[in-house]
C-alpha cells in the first residue's frame, strides 16, 4: 500500500491593482505537489460585484475567515507580491495572535518589510492621472490595458482601492512586530525602486530561517524572469513538503 503524494497549498495574494488570476499560469510550471490557491480580493475577478475593502486590518481579518478551510490542517504556505506580501504577513500575524494553525512559511515578494514601509509612498495617488503614471512606472501592465478605456477604468478603480488599503496600514514603531515562528523567504528585483536593504529587513519578522533571492529586473521580476523565480520558489518550498512527509504516517506493508 502506498501513500497518496503529499501536497502543499500555496495561498497567493495579488499585488495592488490586480486579480489573483495573475497566479493561475503558475499551475503549468510548478510541480504537482504545489497546489496554487489564488486568494481573490473583493471587487475584482470572480468577486467583481462586491464592494472594495478600504481598511487593511479589516481585510486581513476577512481573508483569514474566508480561507479557513484552505488553511485547515496546516499544510499550506502564504505568498504575496507587493501589496499581497503585506496582506500575507498580516494574515500570518493574525493567525499567530489568535493561536490558530500557522503556515509552514511566509513568502514575500517585491515588498519592503513592515518596519521599512514609506508612509508617503501612496500619498497624492488618488486620481486617474497619478494612478496611470504609477502603473507606467511600475511596469507589468500590458499595453492592451492602456489602449482600452474599459480595461483602464476597471484597473484604475481596483488600483485606487488597493492604494487606500496600503495607506491604512500602520506599523507601530514603538512595539514593532512580533517575530513569527516560521521561515520567511523574500524575493526581490535588483532594479526595483525598493532598496534591497528594506527587503532584507524582513529578517527581523521571523524567529526562524530567513532567505533572500534577488533577480534581475524591476518590480515585476516575477514576470520578467518567471522561470528563474519559479525555480527559486520551488527551492524554498521543497523543505516544507519534505518536513510534511517526515511527519506523515508510515505506509502499511
């Protein structure tokens, strides 16, 4: 009798202005033991009919409740790119504070550590012109979107709502964050506007292992160098599935 191969659910949170469908293509390239679970936010994708969230803490709490089933059993990890990384960290922290099952690891991409966020980053970006300029600067948005008035309207509405979420995030400089009892794996683009030192500061968010993988490219290196990034992602996830298998019951003869 053989065991069913173990799997690890990777809950993936999107960057600002995007839908979680940005992660669906990864299913074609990742090993079968990685189960991609796109975490859609209100107001986009399959949740277009819902009102946008407007508060970081409330959204984190909502996501923890909504994803309870996917996180049941502990065979999961959290991944987020840019704003998604901040939300993933918020979820891990909330689960820890509530004494709930924790992810096997937190994986953060293209995001400054909570203690290193720039409070002025999203100021003045609340009109179409400034949001469009920011889309251009960050890269990663197909030209087809800029060429379509309908797609731009949808994108700018989502981006504006997400920037309000980012503005509502508050880091307590006096108390800081409680280091999480799980590995934190960070990923960065060498040509991103976010200084690599601000991403290295994620090391203070964990009481366990910290790694940092850097790639050529800017804020959307995960698309510009997708193959290299996914290879690194699998390398960081591999020990988690090995740990899971080590705790699995032995097969019966």
